[in-house]
């Protein structure tokens, strides 16, 4: 057996309800997690849009379940329902640990079941179980039902709510309670395959290569994580406090009014800020064994929606379900967040879709008054909450919005496309696009379509010093948000690092993102070696990450047709400026963006004309 791995990959043919197993060691070149998922997807996904033809790969990396701090993350790889290109998600909770401790490193799903089922993994065995009694259950109900059925404390699941069952394109998978594998419509894919959930029950230890040295390294990492300034901020306020509107002493931009603007002052954002929500916080929780516990548990004993208990409200919920709709009602924000988790909806997709509808109504493109007592007016929290419910149920205007911004704009027509905030057909709920250059570049070049959890670094948000910028990137301007020069290389470098972190199964919040000193490539290579006996230098491992990114880019081109002309942001970010605050007047400049793109492609060995990996690069990386 390969050390650091559970040892098996499970292939599940849902059409014929059959399994086969394969040794993980056949694929060690692709390390695990996202790398393994992207490789298997690239190899097997055909140009077949039927539910039977779609592959979904769920894979936990080699550091998951080894005791390495925050080694808890699981990758979900599939063809993106919204864009047709690649989709990779990264989900926390307990599912990765339980998957490996149940005996599997990865599950490859294909085909579609004739009846509703769930996949049960336990004691290195797999079983497809009738799920007809689970149909229609929301996520908290699903959790209760699975607990009753299995009575096992070591149980974790990755499943769908009603939105996935109805194949809402902006639905997602939820692990355990509120850990979302967002992006790409993975919920709808499970729904189309009539797969309600993957349930893993396990406590088998995963053997590692050098247990004694890994234990020492874990001790050292725990100490560094507990004393890191960036992690201290994450421990204190979670991403709600760090990166929500008003965070970082009022320096954090946020989405406002379907991204018409990108800043709220500390006073404007106070009603939705973490300081305000402290009065409702009754606990902090985390993914299995994580000492950071960045997830807030909020409870409002009474609200206009009754008693509310919500977990895991991250920064994307704050800007997505509040500031982007100009909602400043904490009750509406918490309720919308809970509904997304319960229905299994992707917060970012919901944010972009509803903000688009509000913008369309403001421009007179669609009526302000809609079914179900919905009024499309900025700041109307009650209507926004009802719209989230409608998206989850597939009713009213929610039926259209659930298709995602791009499709909704296609159907509405009347120039509404200009109000669709998308990258590669995927709706965005972002921040800092006009003001933070490397950040914006990471979003526009994202192979999965928008989203900053790829090439967008934290260097600008954290204002790293010129000395640190010089040392790490050879660029003293790395921490200057407004500087363009050298940012193409930084965004490309960051993509490589993120691929590595996702593939090992670590949490990016701590490894390499908020704190660049924890989880640099050399340290990640050391962890990989101690767990698995796979020996690489830091540079080799980082180059491997760039190889993974190049493979994903190739997939998005082959399946979605994407190239340089799709690495762009809507014209809004070039034509309108941030109105107030520390970034007042900021906007993007076409010429400078094109130069950043040239630099980005050149660093990656991609053709600057097409933005695609050259044949030489693909051959050199062993990808063709
Ligand atoms: S920092 Fe937060 S998201 Fe990351 S592993 Fe810990 S609890 Fe999970």
C-alpha cells in the first residue's frame, strides 16, 4: 500500500449499479485531491452532455487524515454545468477524513441511477442504498435522517438538498452541515444522477511514511499556526471579520449593487459586520480537528423569520447576500445564508443571479413586482430572502435565476447581458476587481470561471512589504494593490501554489494564502515526503502545480472553447469607478490588463495570442 493514502480508488457505475476498485498507486504522478480529479476528468470526460456521460470525481489528498493541521480538504472535479469548462471545488468538514478512513482516496462517479440512491462507504466496502425516503430533504433533515439510519459518530456525508434534486444549475454539494463545494453546479449533477449523497463512515488510521518526523513537523506547524498574525485574525473573526465588508480596518472592498460599486465605509457595513454579529455568536466550529475553527455559529432567538440558527457565514455570504443587494438587515442576511445551505445552493451563484435581477428591474428591463410578493428593489431583504427560497424550489422568478446569470440574461435579452456580471458564463460575487490588480487578474483568468480561489493572491490585501515582495516574487510592488507591473507573474505563481495545496488536501486559508510564511512550496514538499515518501523539491512541486493548472486550462478549452478573449471582466469594471473610500476613483485600464495577461501567459509557457498552452508546453509537461 502507498503510504499516506488509503490505497484505493472506487469507480461507481450508477447506471448499472456496479463498482470496481483500482489501486491509488496507479496515479501517484497526480498526487491526489484536485490534481488526481483533474487528471481523471481530463482522461475520461467525453463530449457527451447526458447525465450518464458526466464524470464527477471526489478526492481527498495525501495529507488528509494524517494529523497534519488543517489536512481536511476534499476536491470535487467535474465539467462545469454553467461554463462547460472545468469545475474544481474544495470542501471542508469531515468528509475527506472519513472517506480515507473508510478505505478510499477517491470516488469516480459516472452514469445515472434509475432510482434515488446514496453511496455508503464503510470498512473498505461500498454499497448503493435506496434513498427514496431521503428525497426532498433539506440538508439538516438529511443529516438527521442519516444519523438515525446509521447511528455512527464517525459518519460524514456530502450531499444535495432540494435544489440539486431539481437540477438547479447554481446548486452545490454540502458536506455535513454548512461546508459547501460551490461552483460548477455539482449539486445539479448529483441530482441528474439521482445520487442524494455520499456517506462515509470510518476510523481506520492512514499509515504515513515517516511517523516520527511527521509528528515533529506537526508540532512545529501547530505552534506556528497558533502564533501567526494572519491566522490570529482568522481565529478572532473568521473570514466574516477578516474579509467581509468593513474588515481590515475598513480597507476591504466589497461587492455593492451588482458590482456597480465596490466599497462600503465601516459605518455603512456595520449592520452586517462581524462585530455586530458577535451578539448572536454562541460557538465557533471547524472542519474535523482544525484548531482555527473559523466557522461562526450564530443564533437569533427571535427574528421576523422566527428562530434562526446558522453556521459558517463566510465573507462571500456577507458581500453576496447583503452588500451586493444593498441589504443591511442582519436577519435577512442570516436567513438567506441558512436557506442557501438548506437547499444546497451556491452562495456566489445566488448572489450574482439576484443582483442581476435587481439591476434589470432598476433599468426597467424586467418588472419590479414579481410572483410571491417579491419586489425587485435594492435593499429589500424580505424579497431577497423569498427569491433565494424560489431559486431553491425552482418556482417564480427563481426558476429563471437558478439557471445562473448568463443563461438568465440570454433568455431575458434586451441588452440585459450588459448587466450580467460573469466570467466564462459563471456569475461573480467579487470584491477588489477595480482596485487590486493581481486579484482581478486571478478572477478573470480563472479556468473555472470567476472566483478568487485560484490565481488571486493575498499579497495586495495584506499589503506585504516591498522587502517581502522582492524576496518572494522579485517584485517590490507585490503588496501595492494599484500597481500593474509584475502582477501577471504573481497571479500565475499563485495558481500553481493553489493547485498544490488543493491536491495535498490542506486548507488554503492558512497554507500559503493569508500567511505566505506557512506552506511555501518547500514546506509543502517536505510534508508530502514525510507522509508519502514522494520526494520533490519545492520548485518541482510548484512546477507540478502549474502543470495541473495547464491541464485544467486545456480541458476548459477543449470542452468549453475558452481562450484569451474569455479572460476578461465585464466592461463595468473599466468604465465606472469606485465612488468612495480608500480606493475612490479606481477602475481597470484595458491596455494595462492586456500587458498583465501577456506576462501571465508567458510565465506559464502559454501562447500570448491565444492564451492557450502551446503544443511544446503540453508535450513538455507530458499532457499530450
Ligand atoms: S481554517 Fe476554517 S475552513 Fe480551514 S480547515 Fe479550519 S475550520 Fe476548515
